[in-house]
């Protein structure tokens, strides 16, 4: 059983740079009452988490809830920013609402948050979501999507996604994406990755994951929108894995 105090204790134990309070993410489709309750409990737990913090070398972010109700987002921002966290997360999104509702909510909420503090969108997302939400003022993301779909053979390419385990890749001597600079594309053909999936070789999952994570970094940079975060005065030191320095 988790409590506000226990989640802080555990995160202090693993020495994460950024740690999160325990919060309530109202399920997708929740009515206004349910979302309002999530806002209230999230706020109370955020206070308890901050009081439980004993280390001063970790950034505890506050989490804004409120579903897709603009006024509840405003209430949540007011309550959470009053606690003065070093960064703020947007929770309760990507839980079944439409993309447009998510983008509208992100755009509305970020205008309410302090410009000098980093903003983190929890549980998002796809390459297109990264670009759309950076444009709306988000600095950080985390999401299982790129790695989860990679393990099913679904790979990001410039025009969308392809399934590398389908027959069209069986004899392809060129990489999954010709201009991709990830380890997988620089080292192996799409046909070889296809073969690994067909043979249920564990290396397939790793190579596909490397490509998708790199694709997310590239699409983010390709968007040219990272400078928006810099202009706002927030560090953009986003590490890009799977590509050696230099
Ligand atoms: Zn690649």
C-alpha cells in the first residue's frame, strides 16, 4: 500500500533527480464530480509529499489534474502552484480523450503555469504528440508507447509507422529508414530486423526499441520547436540515447 510518505521515501532511496508525488488520475470519461475529487485529493497528497521530503537534492514536481475541464485545470493550477514546486506535471491526460481535447487542455494549462519552471506531460506520447505539445509549452515527457509498440514490430518512420514483421520487409537490403542515424539503421537492414522478429530472436525487440527512441528524439529536434522552451528560460538539456557523442 502506497502513501504520500512512502512514495517519497522510496524515491529518495533510488536518488532520482526528479521525483513525483502520489496523485489521483481520474479515469477517462470521469464526470465532473470525479475529476474535482481527484484535484482535491491530489492537492492534499502533494502537501503531504512535500512535508515528507528529507533530501534537498531532488526536484519534487507538483501534479496538475482537472481532466479536460478548463475551470478545474485552473483550480488545480492555483492550488498546486501555491505550494511552490520547482516544476509542474500535467497528469490525467492521454486516458481516452480525443487528441484535440488533450492538445486544448495542454495549451490552456501551460499558459497558467509559471514560465520559468519546467513542465512535464505525464504518459505522452507519440512523435506527433511530442511536437504538438512542445508547441504548447511542454518540456518533458515520459511514455511507454515508443518502446511497447517497438516490441510488436511497429516502427516510427517519417510518414508514420510501419510494421517491420510484414512481408514487404523480408528482402529489404536497406535500413528501416534510409536517413535514420540510429544504431539499428546504421548497422542492419530492414530485412535482417524482419528476420529477427520472425525468428522470435530477443535482439529484435532491442533493435526496434533503439530505432523508435531515436526517432522520437529526431522528430522532436526536426520540429525546431525546442527553442520555444529555451526562449522561455527553461533548460533544454534533453539527453538523446543510442547515438554516441561526436
Ligand atoms: Zn533507425
